[in-house]
């Protein structure tokens, strides 16, 4: 009865993501990442990190991909770009970088433990 329950710490569990690609795509990927000195894991982690952090080059590529593959309407893509730029402007207006915002959330999370 005196034992404290063990709480799950969000963000610490590892998850696997799997998907299928053709054997040619796999071979081409292996060649390209080898040339760049990366492993498959490092490549996908780098891309994911850039995407989640809002790297403009990656977001522009995703926007081009969505346009080429007709994912979302042109208007929806335009609104998403506008919202993204608006959010960046608000952070800038208050003098916060994306890293500072993340640090604030990390601090709040640490205080709740």
C-alpha cells in the first residue's frame, strides 16, 4: 500500500516506424546515405527532427510534395503557410526563438514532476 505508483514519462518511450519501399528505392537510399556518411536511422532521425522543428527547407519540400500529389486544396496549403508564418512572427515579436519556447515547455514539465 505504501508503494508509489510508477508514472509514465511522456517522451521517453521509443517507438518504431516502419513502411515499405521498393527494392530499387531501398538500394538507391542505401547508396545515397552511404555517400553522405549516414545510416538509415540517422537519416530518418535528421529529417524527422527538421520537420518537427519547422525547418523551412523541409517544410517547403513538403509543401511542394503536397502540391504535386494534390494533397489538400491550394487554399488549405496557402492558409497553412500563412498560419506558420504568423506563428513565427508572434514568437519573434516577443523575442523568443523556437529553442527558447521548447526550453520553457521543458521547464514547465520538470516542475510538474
